[in-house]
C-alpha cells in the first residue's frame, strides 16, 4: 500500500518520496559474523555489538566480580567457625 501511495504522490503531486532502507545486519567486530539488526550481542561469540551492550556487559562483569569476592569472604569466615 505504501508503494502505491508513494508512486501516486511522486506522479501526481510531484513530491519526492524517500524510501526507508531496511535495517542492515550487524557485523561482529570480534568474529566478523553477521547478526540480525536488533541483536545486542553476537550470536556466535557473544561479543557486545553496541556501546550500550558493552556498558551493560561491563556492569554485569563488575557485579559478578563483587559477588565472587563476597563469596570468598563468606567462605573464609565459615572456615573460622
């Protein structure tokens, strides 16, 4: 329907109609695999594909390190008992 409307406007009203390009696949910077345009992480190697995803991964990694440090501290305290 949109194509018919665009053609009509271009022919009758002399209006230039821009066609939107479909989103392009994302190429992983690490493994070069092609991923869907909406992917946040590479489907092959799990590398972040955007700055937002990279920040999210960094935050998760930091949280994981903190939890592991707390776990080690709890293990040390338990050994003392």
